[in-house]
C-alpha cells in the first residue's frame, strides 16, 4: 500500500484528536509537525512517533517528503499557509474555514485547480454516523422529495466559557463563521450546492462583558452582527432557513430539520454543543405512520417522533472521543485510488460563498447569487474499513 506523508501545522487543543485518529490508518504516515514553539513541536513529535519537528509552518511546507499538509492553525492564518502549501505542490487538508476571507478562499481553489492538487476541508462531521444515517433516509426516499430545511445554532456567546473570547466578536468571526460551517456543511452534504441566499442581521449588544474567570469584567467590543437570520436556495430546489446567534439566552429550537413530501427528519440537541459539530447522536423521524393527528387526536403535547437507530461507524457523541480527521483519511485513500474525496474544497468553498453571501445580503439588503458549485459527496459505506470507501 502506498502511504502518503502528512505534515501537521498548528498544535493547539484539537491537534491531539487529529494525531491520535490519523495514526490508526495505514494509508497515512505522520511525518512532521510544526509549531511556533520548537519545544512544543518536539514534544508532540515524541508523543506521536513523528519523525521531524519544525518551529515554522513554512519550514514544514518546504520539506520535500511531505505529500499532504494538514493545517490546524488559527483561522486568521489559514489562507496564507494554505496558499503556501499549494504553491509548494502539496495536497492540502485544512481545519475550517478555508480562509478568513472569500477572496483568499477563491485564490486557494484557483491554485489547486491550476496545479491539479487536492483540497480538503473540515468540518468532516457530516461523515459521522448521525448525518450519514440521515443521508441514507434521504437516499431511500423515506421522507420523499426534500423541499425545505431549517438549521439553528443559538446561544449567548463564548465569553461564558472561553479563556480568550474576544476573537469571536471581531471581523471575520461571529456566530455564522464560527459555528455556522458545521450546520451549513451538513445541509450541503445532504442537499447539494447553494444557488442563492439572503439574510437580515442585528447587533443587540455593541459590547460584551466577560462574566467569569480571570478576565471577569473585561469589555469586548463587538465588530460583527451577532444575530443573523438567513435563507438558502439550493440548486435542487429546496429552501432552508438558517439562524445563528450569540445573543439568545435560551431556546427550544432544534438544530436541524429536513422537510420532505412524505415526512421530516429532526436532529435535536443532546446538550448545548451537540448539533452537527459532533459525529453521533439521535436521529428522529416523522412520517404519516406516526403523524400525531393520525395516532392520537388533540390535545397532544408531545410530537411522537420515531427514533431511527444510528448503526453506522463514527457515531461518537463525546467531545473527547470523536472522529475528526476522517475527511483527511478519505482524501488520502481517494488520492491513492483516483476517486473524488468527500470533504472537498469545492463543497467548503460553496459553504464559504453562502455564508459570506448571507453577510453581504444583510449588509446590502439584496439577494446574493453563488458562482460556485460542487458534486454532492457520495455517502460513506456502512462499514468502518476505509479501504472499501
């Protein structure tokens, strides 16, 4: 089997999950890692059996043995490292987002297409058991033709739990660009490319005050609108409502629902962070067979959703036990086998264009047309062995 040498740039909190997961798969050889601290890079190299450590991402990119660069740096430098990796002739897999701006994202895709290189991007949670179970329901026609959807990610911001929350309120962040990629990507993986979008937004709090911790009382200026209600029109004809907010104190909203001519699917919260940013969780189904007006006349306080068993691989629900990195694993096998990979740069770019399009729509009070498209990714087979993907 041909192994592909992977070099990892950025060794923050999420890196250990990636490194532990990636070394399971024979197609990948973790060859090098880089951090701004050489001591930190060397420590991770020792812990994970990685041959070389660098104090600079650019040094790693220059390593002639690296086939794929995995970029886990902070979002503000994604664009520059991604461009450098592609210019050096490396395949690329990046944490979300592709870049901090749409222009940088477009440049990344231009270089990759010119050089014939692969671009993959998180989130890859749509490959998890929960969303792949939903995909199987859609492909089987269980809920008929999907004409609508809704996705909600609402909370009261990151200053309640994050040690450095200011970034989330700066330009290029906000709820849509921070957590929104998980929800938008989930919809794209199920429904295909977005064709047009619109939105309205608000900024009810011009500043935020950190309420807990060592920085309690510190004031954070808010540079982005923090409550956005958007609409997505898909090339398939389906339409979706997307609500993202850092301003909501509490909500009974589900995270994602899909509406078809024969039924509906609901991905409901397990806890405040259990939407499509996790791989597992329950899938709820409503069809004529269990429709509440048919099964029990009113009053009926609870909708009798039917829970669908999630029996596919990568169904972890814990934040410490997750499958991040399977998008890269799939890309490595796709390079070896000469097939399309699923967590594609083309889908990530359409998601970026849709999200920035909603922001533009809210600012300029107009519809925004998408220029990009992609092929809806193939479903993941119902087995864990990637050699059969």
